[in-house]
C-alpha cells in the first residue's frame, strides 16, 4: 500500500506537502524511543510516534522509513518540517492516540514487523 492511500483512508494531514506520498509501505512501527526505532524498525515502515523534534527526521532517514505519523494532535516546529522536506521524509499528523491509529493501520492491512 502507498502512503497516499493511508493518508486518504485514515484522514491524516500531510505536514510536508512537498514530499511525495507515492512510497510503498512495507509495514508499521510504533515507538517513542528513538533507540528502539533504530534497532527494530525496517526499511519502508511507517513510524507512529508522539515525538516532534528534529531527531525523528534523522532516524527516519537513517532507517529509510516511508514516513512518520505524529499522534495526539501534536505538531512539529517549522524547522523540523523543513528538514523533513529536505530529507524527503513525509510527515503526517493525526489527533488520534498511538493505540487508535495503530489499530486503524492494522484494519487497512498494515502489519507490524515479525521476526
């Protein structure tokens, strides 16, 4: 499934309109601990987090994640979004909590990583 399909189906707001949403999503990962995401997420995952600082962009770029969904109605600073666009990391926003958006991702066929 592509990011644009997820944005449409889950009514997410794109915070980085210059980043394309045509990326394929291989699965999902939810965590607010950067070291956990670095250790356990996989290339192509969409990452669900409440973190809004610039380090999320660095981690997403390093891990080659398809995008970031920021939860709980949080909004990243403009500098963070500018960095995301520079690194071509789509950032999406939702007012839902992590538990709820993760459940909805599963409902539309996005699964977590299995070992």
